């Protein structure tokens, strides 16, 4: 049954994309499938689009345009669950940013960014309304608890007074009873006293329960790990730190009761981070996968800040937010948390935390600076095979292939070529210590580049030392459009016919 439901949701997603691409009416499809407009569809959209971009990069841009149009339609759709509609639209916009970079497609990128801003604002409004309703409900509940507590206290005091009066009467009666036989009045008074004692015990039990109810919320802490900051970057990550020790130091502070949420943000597909896997699982930390959408954009910091603000508004029991990072960009986040009445704890390496961030934190817990390991590096002869697996070789090849994603550079490759001097400048900007890494092989730049572009569609002209493109690729042709429709068709097992070729 779960597989059948997943297939139905995927068929629904493909129907939406196909109808959008062929300029059909999408609203009737949405109206007949309101139950399928949920968070599962948003997750499926992200996975399906990511797989398509990876398998068929030639159709990525045209498919991105279809996604922009569909996301806009769903964002404006006013039926069903509005929050789920927004999540689906946001999933579409964010998926588009994987291929629509500002350098290559500035117009589409601006449209998507503006649409995302609007969608985030709408989601913020929904969260605010929900939080307002929760706060109102909480106030009413607390008021009822206070009223009940006052009533119980009054009854308890009255019961105590009655018990004291009865004790006085009983004492007097005992003195009289020594010379008289017990009367019916005395027996009745004794029974009343017993009943009052039982009632008093019940009142004390209810008072204790009411006091416990008003103090629920021991799980008050959320911890957010900026793993890239802990590892001191990506090029040569430092893993000489203990997440267990960091957590222990936090638990020893008087501000932290119990930890409710822990999230660690990083590109966990990096094999070098596998050493942290066991410790993360042992401590119950959720690993949040982050993919950077473009060079030098810190997607982890952005996602961390978004998650913190969502939790600050949706989870009133979370009062303490811990940011494991020394990045000064989080100073603004800490100030905003203070506006919501939250406590902020900073945690970073000694001497490497931003002074502004440290000054706005309510508490700062230093992490001892890691000791660099001195390892014996074996000296060996560098062969052609070892070069092919070297990071500088892989990164260089990736950057050269990425030139085709920029319209201006693509035209240069096709028509006049890109000079070696310009290529050298680009590589030094994007690869730290590029010359030192390359020169350790004793190679000239031209020889090194020729090895990098072997078996690719880029070649180096000996006549003028420029890079050219061997084959011209036309993105957005009828053939590319046909591939989009074929991709949509192949993704659904329920399609019996091949979609038409996509000519307008």
C-alpha cells in the first residue's frame, strides 16, 4: 500500500508538470487532488527534480522554467492546506536554484529569489497566526489552572479551620465523655471529622497536580552545530574535537535543563566526515544535509538561521538556543532571538569567535583550540594515474566544465576562445593555493590543462593558447524540449502514451 500511494503521488506530480509545460489548465487538476497537496509531495518534488537534473543536465534549464511556472501557480492556489501549498512552491523554487545561478541566468534567478522572498513571508504569516492561537490557548489554560489552584487553596484553608474547630470540640467532648456514655451527637461529629480529613487529603493531592502542570517544560534547549566552522573549512577539515565534550559542558550550565533538539549542518556526502558518524548517532544529533547552490555561498548558515527562527516561533517551550559556531553572521540571529525572549548560548574555539557574537550571547562556552597532528608524509613519485585522482585535477576539470554554464564564457568558447591567462586567473580565484598544488608535479600550466581536458569537449589551441569548445550545444531547441517531455513521461509508470513533442 505505501508503494501504491507513492506511485499515485508521483503520477500526480508528473501530470502537473506535463500540464504546465503544455500550457493546460492546472487549477482543475489541483481541485480534484486536494488531498495530495501535502508535505510528502514537496519532498517528492525535491528528490525527483534533483534526480532529473543529475541524469539529464541538457534539459535542466528548460525543466527549471517549467518548475518556476508550476510553483507560482501552486503558491497562488487558495484551496486545500495553504501551508502545504507554500511548502510545495518553496520546494520548486529552491530546486530551480540548483541550475539557475545568477551568473548564468540572472533574469530567472531574480524571479525565483523574489518569489522565494514572498513565499517565506507568507509562511511567516501562517506561523505567526498559529503561534498567536497557541499563545491564546496557553493563556486560557494557565488562567484556568490559576483559578483552580486558588479555589483549592481556599477550600484547603477552610478545611483546616474546620478541622481545628472539630479538634477543639472533640477535646472538650473527651473530657465530658469520661463520665458519660457516648451520644449520637458525638458519634456524628467523629464521622464528620473523618470525612473532613479525607477531603483535606484529596485537596492537597489536587493542589500538587496543579502545581506540576504549571511547571511542565523541562526540555527547554535546542543545539545547532555549524560543522564547517568546527572543522575549520572544507579544504583540509579538522576533526580533532569532541561533540560529546561540547554537549557535557552545555549540560553543566544552569541554563540548560534537558536537550530537546540537536541539528548538525554540513555536506555529509563528504567522505571525510564519516569519522563523526558514530558520535552523532550516539548523541542523538540529526544530520542536516546541505548542498551549496553556488560557489562561496554559505548555505549551511542560511538553513541554520531559518530553522532556528521557525522553532523559536512554533515551539514556545524552547527557551535556550545554543549556536556552535564562531561566525559573526550569527550575531544578528542572536539579537532576533532576544526579541522573542529567548536565551542564547555561544560556543566556539577559543580566540576564533567573533567578538560581536560573543558580546550579544547570554553565555559563552569556549572550545579548546585543536592541536594540529604532525604526521609523517611519505614521499613517492607522482604518476599520471595519481594526478587523475588528485583534488586539484578534479576541481580544475569541474571549473572548466562549469564555464559552459555562463552565457558569456560559453560564447567565448564557441567563437573566439578564452586565453590561458584568463583561465589561470579564474582557477587561482576558485582553488586555494592552485599554483602550489599544480607545480608540485613539475608541470607547466599548458601541459597540466591538456591532461585535465582529455576526453572532454574542450580543447587547447596551440596556435594562440586559448580554450575552445569542440561541439556547439544548443540549449532550448526542439530536441531539448522533446527530452523534457520524454523525461516527464518516463518518470511515471502509469503513462501509456508518449507526450507530444512540445512544439508551441
